[in-house]
């Protein structure tokens, strides 16, 4: 506990010691009588710590000993009449600040400390783009003079991203989002660029810290990433509703012959739906407009979606006499319809990423664990904590690989779907087609895509029970359209096993194609001469070209993906080539204590839901999608 009172007595104490020196002699005069205060053990706490005690405590703080443990050791090993026996947490914090022992603090002044961090990034070649306050960038003159921009990629991030692109070029998923509250300065946000790993986890590969994230700012950072690292291909690029991300990425990271699918996060789309549906003042009509719009978003057939949109617009036009309906219709026709390929699932069947949960989970971990769940004041601590969280994520991934994990969440889902699948009814329709009937009498058709004799080397997350993956079967259900194995496929695989005893071939041993690939790699390694290596590659390419006539169309698609990866790698190798202005502190944080809790990241699915027929951002109820009850005279007469 902090000691009450003050060390000021309002008088001059007469107790002093005077020392005089005469050549080889010292004269000491001691005045023992005190004036204006009492001399008791309780007054010792108002004395200053000696330099020896301060250095001793600073060494213990530097070793990482917790404050509670330091105070406990002092209580056990000191007398009550000593000043060190009165040390509390505030004394230890003052010592930590005086000796600059706080982690990631390079200087007592945050402005100077941040610029020291920037110099460290320059020395380690991790700085991508930097614009200080009060300066103008000639390459990007549209960026405001009072903008602060810092973009960096740690060296480990670069190597991880390069390896991921080499191994999973055609399936790279990138998502980005910004979060606030990383420091006390006005308008500062952290924007992370993240890719989804083969273990189904998010791994950031670049960080952008800025006080104003505009189109020109994002363009400067993305172009600098391209110049320092190279082109980055994204099969799926997920953002919120802000159009600057798609526009800049298309112009700066345009990859030849490979298409990028730009999609909106379902959670952010639903949030926008709720905000705009509130323009309708009639409650029943508002519920209908919102839930029908969510139902349209989940439709997987293009024709059904287009017909549904026409009926939806005609229905709303019949209620234009109600306040807010025209505004909502204008929002639907001017914003949602032109960008339907970004939020409607029927236009993105090849996309398996539908929510930005990886990014939100990263922000929550960063704030709660590495910023200790408190409202951080200093920017240098936030920047240094980004390095800590990257070490944490890389170590977590390495341990998962060492433990033999592939995709824990995908494996768990596959086991659960297999249990549901074996309970369904299966009938064989043709030699390579089956009919699966659910308990609700719904019927789905499952078709064989690949025979069991072929080994799947592309997908790691196979069902441990029936050893199937997405490339073996195709189903007409919505879940299979999102590149995930559904329960109907598991039911067919179990039916075939019970009837024929067949399972897909495991890839534990090397097959003939893999042996040929290893032999080809050995031939390349053994030839040190560049001309011999080129000749060997030409010979192997001639063998592949001659075998095109006997290859099926599905196999040609896989070969095309491999060739695009080779093209990317070849192009990558060819293209790789004090007095500072102070940061403006946010006025709202000036009066906040340093231990105030930070605002938690919003959840996609809330644990506690509000009572009532309307539930925000949830899957719509079929009952709520029915037209609101209106008088017969007001009902519109529409035909399609």
C-alpha cells in the first residue's frame, strides 16, 4: 500500500552533520536535535532510498522478478527501521522508469523511443515504408503532411510467406482489417495483412501503423511491400466493406493469368445490413427486409439468387408509403446489387473463407495477452509487442508441426460429420453416383470425382475414419460448394466400405510419380553447370508435353496450377531486386488511469442473446422471412 501523508514538514530541520577538511584532518559537527517533526519508525518511509538500494532493486527488476516477490524478499531480509523495508509497488515502478527497465522502452520520451525502433528496423532491413510527421513524400504527394505511417515486415515473416507461397500458391488466402486502441495518440490504428496457413490458423506477414488509413496511404504501403518482397498472389482476399483495399490490391498486386476473388466478411456484411435496415421505421417490415437479405446472401444457386432479388425489390416497392423503405431500396440498388459478387455466396463457390475470424482472434490475443488487457499509452510498447506476438505464433506453429498436427479444427469437424453421415440412408443410382436421403426427406446426389487408387497430395485434412477428402466426391449440398467435405460424402464412403471394403489409398509410401520427381531433383543437384541444368529441364518438359494426349481434363487443371506456380517462382527470382514532431495525444485518454481495461474485440457469435423475435447478426428464422401482415388493399400485386 502507498504510504499516506507527505515528506514536506513546512519547517527547516535543525538536525545536520557538517564536515570540514583541514589538510590531513577532518572536523565533524553533529547537531542531533530535530525540529518540526518526530523521529519514529513510521517516518522512515518519507526518506529517499540510497543509491546502493536503488541499484540492488533495479538489478532484481532487470532479472524479471515479479514486484510481489521482490517485496516479499525485502520483508523477510530487512529490519523495520530501514528505508528499504518500506518499499512498495510505486517505488519499484519509479525505479523501473528511472533506469528504463520497462520492456520495449528505448527512451523515456515515447517520440524518441519510436524513432529508435524505426532505426532498428532499418538496420535489420525490416522497414518497408516510413513517413514521419511534418514531412512530405515526393513519391506520394497526396499523403497529408501530418500523417504518420510505419509499415514493416520482420525477416521471419518474409521467409514464412515465401515458403507458404511456394507450397500453396493457388490456395493462398489473405485477409486484412484495422483495430484501434493500441496507444494513447489520436487516430492511430494497427492494420495487419494476414495469410491463412495450412494448419488453418492466421499468420500476419506485414503490419501498418498509421494515424490515417486512406487509399493513398494503403497504396504506398502495398507498393513498398511489392518493391521489397515481390508480387504476392492471393486466391482469396477478404476485407470489410471499405473499397480501398480491393482497388489498391488490384492495381499494385496484379498477378498475370491468376484471378483474385475479393470477398466481404459475412460478419461485417451482416453488421451493415442491420445498420441500413433500421432506416425502415415499421418494425415488421424491418425484420422482413433484414432476414430476407441474409437468406439471399446464403443462397448458392445463381438463378435462384437473381429471381429472389427481383421478388425482394418488387415486394419492398409495394410498401414505399412507409417511412425509410425508399432509402433502404436506394441502398440495395446502388450499393449491394453492383457488388453482389463480394457478399453473395452463389458467386463465390470456389471460396472457402467467409468470415474474418482469424484477424479478430489475432487482435484479441494482441490486446488481451501482449498488452495485458489494459489501455496502452505508449506507441513503442505496442510496436515491440508485435515482435513478441510473432515469436509466439511461430513457436505455436512449430510445436503443432512437431506434434504431428495438420488441422486440429478440420480433423474434429471431419470426425463429427462422419458420425452424422453413417446414420443417413444411401442408394446407388449409377456406377459413380449415389442418392443420400436425410431424416427430413431431403435428397442429395453424390458423384465420384477421383478413384480410390489415386493418392491425394494436395489436401492434408482427411477424415481419419474413411480417409476421404474434398477431391474424391462432389455433392450438390451448400456445404460442399464451400470446398468442405459434407456428411453426405461421408455416408457414401462408409456405404462403399461396408459393401466393397474399399478405402482411399494412403500416401505413406512414395508412389512411382514421387520417385520420378526425386530422381529428377537428384539429376538437377548433380549438375553444377547451368547449361546442363537447363538441358535436363528441357528434356523433362519434352516428356511431359508428349504425354498430354493421354491426360484427362481434371489432371490438366492440376498441371496448369503447378505451371503457374513455376512461373511465379521464376518471376519472383527475376524481380527481387531528435527534434521530430510530437504525436498528438487523444484527449479522451488523458484522464484515463494506466491500468484501465481495454475494450474487448467483438465476437461473431454472442453467448448472451437478447430476448425477442429479432436477433441481430444471426442466421435468419424462416418464420421471420414471411411478408409482414398488412391490409389486403396495401399488398402489392407483382408479377415476374
